[in-house]
C-alpha cells in the first residue's frame, strides 16, 4: 500500500464528500438524507447523481459511477489514486507522507508540472530578447499590450532546433522528461529537437493554476497555424479550455466560448473577462461539463464562416444536454471576435453580445437560411425541418412561441405547424417508451453491471452474491465470527474479490473502508460496489436474507426463474435511496 490506512482515513475524515462534490456539482434536490444534482460524468437534464453524507459515498443512477471522496476526485480530475490523494491532502492542509507516496508515476507527474512551469517562464523571457522582436511586432499588429501579455504569460519560442531543450537541461531536466512533457520530439535519426519553434506561445493553465501545456501560433507562413501540446501525463486537450483559469473568476454570469486563443486574449483585453477557447478541437462533452462547473449560461462566439456555424451547431447540441442556457453571437461585419473588437471597438461587440440570440432562434435561423421560402418546395422543406427541431423542445410554452414564429415566416397557420410538431413529438415519445419497455422486459440483462468489462456469466447467482456483499457491508456482525459462505463459491470474479477483501477486513475487526478500496480496486469496480450498496436490506431480516442468498448461490444453474430471484431480492430491499 502506497499510503498508510491511518493517513487515508484521516484524509477522508477531513474531506467531507458533500463539501468536495459541491465544488463541482450544484447539490440542491434532496431525497431523504441524500443530496442530488446533475452528474458531472455524463450529460443529463434530470438529477440522478446522489450523495449520501452518512456513508460518505456518491452514486449516479444514470451512468453508474460511484465511490468515496477519493474516487470522486480520481474521476472528475482524471487523476490516478496517488495524485487524487495528493490533491485532497493539499486541499485539507495535510502533509503528504513523501516516503510512502513516491511511486514512479507520481514523481514523473510532479516533474512534468515543474517542467511546464519552467518552460513557460523561459518562453516569456524570450519575448524581451532581440530574437523576440518578431513576436513583439506580431503582438503590436494584433493590438496585444505588454500588460495583457504578462497576464496570459505569453512567450516566444525561438526559431532554433534546441534552445528550449538546452535551457531546460541546464535547469536539471532530462531529455526524456522533455519528450514526456511534449516539449521535444525525436527525429528520424534518433536526435531530439524542440517541438515549438518560431511561434508565439500561449501557456495552457488549468483551473488550479498549474501550467499543463502550450498552444503556439506560427508567426510567419506555414502550417499548422496553431500547434498544441500532445496528450501527456498532465495535459489533455479534450478536458481543458484555454483561459478558464481566468474566466472562472468573472462576475459576468456567463462564459463566452470562442474558437481561437487570439480571440480570447482580445476579448479579455477589451474587458470581456469570461472568454475561453477549446484547444484546437471542437467542443467536447468533457469541456462542456467543465464549463458547467462555473456557469449556467454560455455565449457562443465562433467565427462567422460556414465552419464556425457548423461548430456552433455541434456545440449547442452538447451544451443543451447539460441544461445550460445557450446564446449565439451573430458576428455580422467581422470574421471573428478579434476582428470585431479591433475594427469596430469593444462597444460594438458589447451591443452584439446583448443582442445575441437564444439557441433555438439561432438554429431556426440556420434552417431558414438553407431554403428559399418564396418557392413552395423550399417552404415545405423549411417547415418540416423546423417542426422536427421544435418537437424536441421540452417546454410546451417554447413550442407554442416558436411555432408562431415559424408559421409567420412561412405564411401558414400556427395550428398547422403545431399539428406537425405534435405528431413528431408523439412519435419521439413513443420511441422512447418502446425503448424503456424493451429494456424493462430483459430483467437478466438489467442485472448486468453498466461497465461491460464486468459482465456476469451467471446473473442469477451474481444478484444473490451482490446481496451477500451488501449484508457484509451493512451487517458485519453476521460475518465477524464465521464465514457463512466462502469467496470460492461466488460465480463472478469481481464480486469474489470484493467479498474476499471486505470479509478479511471484517474478520480482522476493521471497518469497510472506501478509501482503502479506492486504492485496491479500479474505479469501475468501486462504482459497481457503490451501486450494490445503494440498495439496502430491510433491518431485522438480515439473517434470513443471508440464508436465502446463500441458497440461491448454492443452487446456481438449477433453473430458478429470473422472476423468482427478482421477487426474493425485492422482498428484502428498501425502496428508498441508500437508506441514509
């Protein structure tokens, strides 16, 4: 074990799961003793993410993820166990036992954070050198002030093969660390050279203030225009946003989502301090969930060209799944936010911002622009596509209001549009119901874990094995003096391992510990355990329930129906939450 159990238990005691989760999820809806919110791990509009304060556990009834506070940080911050422990230790003000935690992965990760920070400082220093004149001239042409450059930590990568590499080696970093950090590349002949050369450098800083990578803008001709750090141990393009470390502090109440780093820098300099950009990719679901931690409203300010419109449509689809309010900026008269501000001034951009459309208005506008409404065929095609969009709106009021607008634009009655919308919505709801009924009709399939890698070969026996584990966790006295069933009798390998670990702890006089399990088992396995535990047994019947479960396991393969097994399980199960 990399950390002592005493240290892990103290860490979790100082890291209340409600306090930690509340930094990422707005927990408002209550059910019994549990708190609910929108899951940070998958897109949803109805809260299915539950936190149980009494057990210091979380569980999502939608995607199935669950565990204790360490598992939560591992999942939400994309960290390995030792790094999640270090993260929580810093938060709790606890000294990390270095001699226990210094595994190779953690040491390298720390070194890479140090390397990226030192590289950012070195790039920034190069702006002041004679070689940095090209970058200074470029910033002057783009209207970027010296104070803005300092605020964003902008820098310059000299157009040479190994300037950065030599400087970092002089500061104690190795060639392999440069490669691991994405700051160097290996050539065909085996030599190593700087990954960024002749570029204006934008350090990518995460929300905790750590430099994790870079985006470099070429200063002359050539491709690619922007070069981003590759995926490394500390950097993931799909999970981070440029300038979110600054935008999260904004008091504007919304975040402006743009396409380019220069757009973001120009917006911040002009006073729009909530601007961010994705890192050379279209908006990802992970980035959208990250945004949802800091705001409930997004203004999309993508480029005005066809590619920008297409990217905006895709972003709307991702953002609306998180129930975020989405507006779209109409950049008329400029190709991007940077050009708008430089040529027409901040006030012109502010007026556009205030006049930005809601996402439904925008999408209807895009559909309308595809067709000639003076032609019958164009009018019919517009009405069909618009009705399909309106049918997916959850609000009756929204469907009524936008149906009137569509009807007026096409010159038809609102009733005709609403009839089409009603017909299409009825079809969508019927499809959803059939899907739910089809799933409900497969009880054996429903027994299976959500993680496909943890499939049960014998679902009947596995459900009873889950019941034994649940009783072991909740009624340990039944197991403390005897072993009512051995792990070898379990049909499922993952349930066998969970049972064996918990049984050993109970029989050694110790409590089941989510903190220890987080180190011993994978996040998927801990999520499975949490899902099992959120179905508590009825007090007073534990002994009889254990006998029945063991009987089912002993008769595995005898042909008892799934209905009988489900009825037995329901007999001993409460219907509420995790019984906090």
